[in-house]
C-alpha cells in the first residue's frame, strides 16, 4: 500500500472523478428553476464518493497490517485500484448518459 502510493491513488482517483463530473455531467444537468442546482448536484456526487474512498484506504491499511504476503497484498491492492479507476471514470459517464437521456 505505502510502496504503491495507495493514498495518492485515492486522491488522484477522486480528483479525476471530480474533473470528469465537472466536464461531462455538469454541462448537461439542467434546471428550469434554481440556477445553482447543477453546482449542488456536483457537490452531492462528490460527497457521495468521499466515504467510499476513505473506506478503501482503511481496507488497504488493514490489509497491509495483516498476514498476507507481498504477492497476496499486491493482488488485492491491484484489484481494488482497478475498481477505483473504473468507478472514477465510469460513474461520471453513467451520470452523463442518465442526464442526457432523461
């Protein structure tokens, strides 16, 4: 975890997620009434991901302290990192599709 930059991976993943939301989803969120609605929705979507990233960091810290050897630890860390990046890139795309279709 520490050797692979686990904390930095979460931070960068959250940053990419935020930027993807900002550039993909924010322009298509429309509001007929309240003009701040897209900005508030952006904040809500970012706030929903922060606890998940924190839980992932706690999991990595617990795995690092556990009894796994380096190979098992590396495999789990790599799997979690792939999931993090799929979510960071996939959720904004899914929201973009939802907001453009509906």
